C-alpha cells in the first residue's frame, strides 16, 4: 500500500511515517498504516485462550513457521523452551505481534501453565497418543511441540496431561513440525475459535 492521500485521517493509532511513505507490511487491511503497538493492543483485546510451546534444543528452523501460524490464530502466548535464541527467519516478523516467553527449563514452564490454569497437551506421534481428529482439546490449553526429528523430550511428555497425534495415511513416519502445529491449531479453532473475536482471511 502506497502513501496515504492527504488529508490524513485523524486517528492516534496511525503511524505518520507509514502514512507518508506507504505500508508494505503483510498485515490485514484493517491494520493498514497502524502503529505496531496499536496493532498488538487491538489483538490483545481478542486473543484466543490458546497458547503454544516449542522445544528449542537444536535451533530448529520450524520454530519461525510455528510462530507465524500462532500469529494467524491469534494465540495468547508462545513459549520457547530451552535455548533463548531461536531461528526467526520463518516467522516473517510476526513475533512482534505476539507475546513470546522464554523458559530455560521444563519445570519453570509447567509452573507457569499451572498458575495460569492452562492444560499442557503434547503433540507427537508417540505410543499412547490419542488421534487428534477425535480428541476434545480443552479451551484453555497449551499445545506443546518438540524439535524437528527428536520430537518431545521425556521430561515434557511426563508434564503433559495428554498426548495427541495426527493420523497419517502415507509412508512418511512423521509430519514436518511446522505443518503439524498448523493442523493442531486449526483443530483447536474448529471447536473454540472465533468466540468473541474478529476473524480475518488475510495472511499475518
């Protein structure tokens, strides 16, 4: 979107620099020319009671993709477990519109979920996992994803109240972590999404 024609709208949420030079960000039309903090404040009024956690032991490139999907579903928070630094390339700066929290250890992460009355649900194709398509995910839950390859660690599995897996029909043993996260968040949204929120079909 190019520079906004004069006269400019009188709205404190608008960024004068974007109005003057154009807004080339990948944001929904309703947020065109808005300041970043104004967009976050508006999103905060209608966050879903869903959170997402990602284990970051191997600087997994999928983390950025999961964060971008979390933005699309307007989750309340994203938790990064393990290394503080994570591969942001796939996030396409969408992490700026989210609340991202780091946890050095699993115990601290689980304590935060307990304090916030959130149910940890692991997503991995492990023995004992319930098929996601038949699972009733709690409204207030945190979907936990492991690193690409190793999956969830034993410590995280022990801390999850339940485990779900995405049923597959081909020859591949597992889905890409980013794809699995998108499917799981969409499954949650089919049951709980859109309640008191404004949906958009625009990319984040």
